[in-house]
C-alpha cells in the first residue's frame, strides 16, 4: 500500500533523513521506533508532504512525492501529528465535522463511534475544543483524522504525556482502527504498546533504518534494543 524508497529530507543544511526505506501493506500495523531526534517525525512529515521529500513515495501504486499535504490526505492517508492541533474556538463536534470528506457518501467512522470510544468527548461535544485537557485534545485530533475515512493513518506519539487511563483508551482505538481494515504507521515511545499491536517494526537511528522485523525478533535482539532504543 505504502512504499518508501531512499527517502531523504533536510532542515536547512541539516541532512535529517538519509535514505529511509519502509513499506506498509493493506490493513497492516507497523511501528517506527527510535530515540528522540533520529528522524521518526520527519519521516511522517515527509510522507505527508509537510517536509520536502527526496526519493520515492508511492501509495496504492500512485507516486505521491511532491504532492501537497491536502492532496495526499484526499488520496487516503490520514495524519495525527505529535502536537495537538485543534481549532480551539470550535466545538468538539465542529472539529470532528472538519475531518469529513465532503465527497464521501459513507465512511467507516461515525460521530457515535468517536463518542463511544472516548466518552469524555461525547460529554463535551458542544464545548469549545480549547477548554479540553491536553489528553482530550489529543483524542480529538485522532478522531478528527479518522472522520476523513483514511485507508492508512500515520500516528505520531499518540500516548506522549497521557495519563494511564487515556493510554488504555488510545490502545483500544488502535485495535479498533486495525479491526476496520485501516493500516497504521505508528510512531511510539512505549515499546510495550508497539510490541503488542504491531505486525512489523522498524527501528531508526541517525536518519536511516537500522532494524526491520517482527515483535518477536526485536524482543529477541538485545543488541538492537540496547544500542538504539534503551536509555
């Protein structure tokens, strides 16, 4: 479904991504792991056209490298950034409505789905998004992305800074996404979550992929974990 080959990206003169290769199949959950600053978020942004990419990026057989972010979103890729980007003066429901594709006649997700998965959002559906807690805003951003009915969703650090109860809700949502046939590229610091839900994992180090394998293979590879993941 998604194929990334020899991906490079720069911030000014800084060479951040140095030949990243990865792939995600239909309905597959793939985690991208690594320490802070190795290029995981930049990889997400490059795929979404938010950072100019150099290299080959194809989605469902179509080249998307060089397209605008809105064109990539309409092609079927959803993106949940690590910073909580809500429209603070609009209500929770209005924020969700902004995620809808107006051309779509139906989708996998409804307002009721979102409010069932995250009851706090349902209770605050008519409140401005700006009064939500940080964790609730993160949930709202994820739900708004899903309302666009993507075939692949890129989720960057969804559990960062969340209370344990909200982490459980996020894990439940990730399971729900996978059960509906949506592929996931997950950037996540919590190794336990990534190992539990992923079919395959990539580990990044210094701007390129240093490991690709299954959760079982990563669990058995103490050298990779020690050099590239553990503090």
